[in-house]
């Protein structure tokens, strides 16, 4: 930050930031401005672990070389928008800050709050204090001991905790020792209050001391701690706090309470981490403590679903007076609905104009549409559906007269009712099969046609699908309404497999000649896919290697309703991505959706991670190929074909020069830029008409084996990587090193299980040095992954000219690619 004072808007709140050039950490020269920048960068991972916990603050207004102020209570200078909760102590009540949002975190940074300390419990949504959701052990080295000794005690403690059904996660404290966290709540049959958790932790500490008396002590007395590690169990007490994960420490150097992997704890050179190191790790690995968040308890509170129901019915209740209308207003209790299939009702409503109200039970309410022409009976004729306010479930049995002059005044009768099977529910598309005793079963689709704002935002179409339950397809009916429809599914599938996306060539900015002849697009970090849209219902997604991804990403079928129906069928090119909370592609999140085929597995993963489709080219329109048209014409065609809305997007092409495009990409924290020659046709191969320019080095690799970890030899510690020799997999694979960082503990176990079914006796690559082969477990080389790396260097023990990737970090699997697709894109080619 160049200025020493700024006024900024954060989450809608105006904050005055001052003295930004003041040095808060004397040894490193780190300023307040740099502290605020760090807090902004780690907020997405820090806030979930600190939220709803009363925070105790340590402030150093004059830097860590000056006086420290220990502060619990909020004072009069605290902005009124800062969330807070009160705790009654023995002699007074204190208002504690809740670090729930970036604005609060920024305000704390402005006040020179360097350390945030929180307890192991949270406030509930109603303000009630909940039971602890995590157990913590603070491993504190005494004189003569250090991080290696703490790491050894951590491994012993891990074995015990795992035997209790708990999985601990290590954090180097930013001071001297290591913290171990384990999530409580879901793994336990009974609930434990703070006293009970503290007692369990105390017994665990005593057991470690009895088993390892030469290294472990559980008593706080300093006289007993020489050369030993104190297992401090007391921070599970309800009144005690622990430094929050990702918080800075108020020492000479700005160390951080940083989550670590168990593999890292085996490193004899294990050290505390700096803010820059932590930010780089978060960008590469995400939040290593994410599983800890699963321990949060809310059993005694209104569920989030129930609270959402109250909010959803606000519009309904605002339009009605319970003293003037017989309509139901919803239950007054939190009783759950009876189990079973969700219900529907269609009510004939003789209001100012006759219409039918179509209502589907979903998320605790009846989601409702008004049908001016009723339910459609002909697949060729869609009817208008206007979405109205959600109604309470009790409205499903309502019949009666709404008094004249009241909202919706008129006669209401039930035209049909029953249950329904849900096939798809998105913001823009709903597909259901209704079942009623009176009118039988029928399959209907609702497709939003209006935008997200304006007068038409609630406009939908309701469509009777061609495919109906229990009935054959109509004679002569084709899947596509287009006259150019394919003769059959077999021909369509063959065409899908024949298509291959155009691939860009890796390049450096200096290789771009005649820059005025190029246009630039942001590079999206995901899975490449061709989308084949045959009609208003059918979308097939095909990976660059020909795999069918349709069942894996069902939400992307929304694309069918966003293409001009007069131009079908079409084939579009794009990237499937998983966006983080800031709207940026997160390849690690996308991994959670990969390789899933079973409907139940897909639904479970989809509840955690949604995907989006970024479209950037068109191969076919009206059933005709357009690949011979130049890029500029294809781009115009693509924009005319689509009316996109989430999860489908049409990112803009960049109008500026390459330097501006690269700066924009860095600002957005994207992978890089793709430069496309304006005159380029679409070639289904790799071409220098498209160039990809990345901010960091990445390489796709073939996995040829794994080595066990040192702490747990039954679990993968590192993967052994190879690439095609001389650029062609038919010439064999050559070894390029191992990767042991970038994995969560859960991923290590899952990868181990996956690879154990692929074992072979010999390496599938040449040039493996003896030290890497000594304990290697070889596997069939058919899986492709992706890593980032620092550079290429000649490997120790390797033949002359054979090069290895240095400082590799795992990014994830590439299920969309095969070994034949791997191309060496860096200096390692030689």
C-alpha cells in the first residue's frame, strides 16, 4: 500500500485505515499495511475456524517491540456493525467480538490486533453457548526440546486419538510448539460439555506421560519440563482459549499458527511458517483444517433448514392478514414433516383471472408457480409459468374462499394432488414426475426464461416432456426438434467420440508476435469438455479424451434451456470448473466431483461442491460444422446462440493488450491467459494458433508408483511421476521425480486404496534412481495427475541429461486425460 492512510469499503462497511507504513514486526520490517493484506488473503480459511467464537485479542499498537494490550471486552470505539456476544463472568459481563466476516477482521487489523485467541466452543444462532466441537492439545516444548520432539509426541497422540475414533490435524503454533485439533460431534454417540472434554484430554496427557516419561510431561510445573514436551490439556476448559488457526503471532518475526500435514512433521527441518509461506500453501492446497469444521454441533437449535423456511415465508406472510383470510400461515413449532416422497398440489384459482397454482414441496415450503393456461398436455406446446412467493406446506390441503379485496381474493379448489419424484432442481430448471391417483403419472420440466432481474425475472415455461413414465416414445418422434436431427443415438455417440477439442500450445509472453492479431481470454482451471446440445432436454458432455461426463455433472444440463432452440443441434467448447466463495476456479474443489458415476455418489458430492461451465467456442450450429470459420466469426456466433445464466457462463474476451490481460488474470488469481489468433480456424489438435501463458509452471504426469510415509508405512507418502519419453508415450515413460506435498490426509488414504488395486512388480518408467526405487510400490501407468513445480534440474543418481522437477506440489487427478495426452511443456523436454 503506497499511502499511509486509506478509506476502503469492506462488505458494505466503510473503514478508515491509518498508519499503514508503521512497522509492527521490527525484525522483518513488516508493516500494518502488509498485515492487513495478509488478513485479506487468508480470510476465506481463517474466518470459518474463528466464526461465532468469542475472541480474545492481543494488540501491539506500537509494534511487537512495544507494549502488548490484552483485550476481551469491546469498548465504545467499536463500530456498531461488529458482531458480538456477551459472557457473564463472576463479577462482570463482557462483550466479545465474533470474527465472522472480512470487515471485522480488517477492523481488527487496523487496531493492530495481531493475535486472535478463541475457545473450543461456539455461540449458537440463538446466542446459546454450545458444547465444544473440537478437542485441542497444545504440545509445548520445554528448555532443550523443540519442534522435532513435539512432532514425535504428536505422532504418539495421533495413535491414541485415532483409537478413540478421532482424526487429529497438526498446526505449528507460530510460537514454539504444535497444536493438535480433532473434531467432536459427529463421531461421538454422546455429547460432551467442556468439563468432560477437558477430563478426556487430561487423561490422554497422563497416559502419554506414563508411556513416554523421558519426553512427555502433563504437569504445568516448569521445574519438570527440562528437555520434555508439555501436553497442555487445559485449553479444553470452557474459559480457556487457543491461538486461532491462521492467526499471526506477536513476536519479532511474523510467524503464523499454520496447519501442516503429517508428512511435514516427519521433516527434521520442520520450522514455523511466515505469512507469505502460508498464503502460498493456501493457494496450492486450500484449508488443511477443513475437516475440522465438520465437528460443529447444532442439535439443540432450530436447524438451518428450519430457519430458511421462516425466511422463505416472509413474502407470503407479508401479503396476508391472518385475521382476514382463512389461508394457513405455517406451523408454530419445529416439528419435522412426515417421511416419504415430496408432495405436489395443483389448485384451480378463480381470482381476478382464472389460473392454476402449481406447487411443489421443496426445502420445507411449497415452491409455487401460477399457470394462466394450466398444465400442458402436448409436448409441442409449452405453457407460461410465473413463479410466485413460496407457500407453507399446509397450503397443500387448502380449499376455500379468500375474501374479496384480500390478496388473491377468490375461490380455491384442489384440481390435483399427490407425490412426485425429483429428477433435477436448479435455480433455472426443475424436472419432476408427478404421481396422483386421479390423473396418473406425467413428467414435466420447468425452465426459467426470464433473467435474474427486471420484470420478467419470474417467467418460466412448463413443458410436458416427450419421454413419459410407463409409455413408449411417440411413433416417429426424434430426440431433437431440429430437421437436421441425427438418425439415431448410435450416430450421435460416434460423432461425440470423433470430436476432439482444439488445444493450445504452452508459450512465454515473448513468443507472441504481432500482438494486434490476437485476442485474449482468461484461462480457466478445470476439465475441458465439449457440450453436445441436441434438443431442449438433451445435453451430452464429452471430455477431451472422449469420456462421457454427463452423469458426473448433471447440473450442466441447464445448458439445454439456454441455447436458441432454432439453432439446435449445437456443439460448444468450454471448461468445467468449481468456483470458490470468491468466484474463482478451485481445481482442488473440482477433484471432489471427479470420477463419480453412481447417482447417489454424484448427489452427495454435488451437495458439497457445485460446478459451472465456462463456454468459449462453438464447433457446430444448426447441425453444421463451423470449424472452418475464423475465431472472430465463431465468437460472434457463440454470443448469438446463448442466453447464459448460472451455472452456464460466457466469459468475455479481453479487449486490452497481453500485459493488461496477464495483470487482470493475476488480480483475479486465475491460472493465466489463452491468446487466440483472430483469424484462426478451429483445428481438432494442438496448435500454435492458440497459446497458453501461465503464471506458474504446471505439468501433467503419469503416476508409475508410490512410496510409503515414514510415520505410517501403510499410507502413501509420495507419488512417483513420469512423462512420455521424447514426447510420445509409445516410446515409453521416463521418470521425472516424486511429489509428496499438496495432499490432505484423507486424500493420502484414498489414493493408497486406489493404487493398491493397480500393483505391478516392475517400474513402468525408465531412469528411476536407486534411492527412489528402494521402497517403491509400482503401479500400472494409466492414471494422470497434475503438479506445480519450481524448475527442472538434473536429478541425483540419474543418467546424464535426465531431468527432474524440483519442489513439486500435487494439484489433483486429471480423469479427463490419458497418458497419451501428456505433453512435457517446460524445459524438461530436453
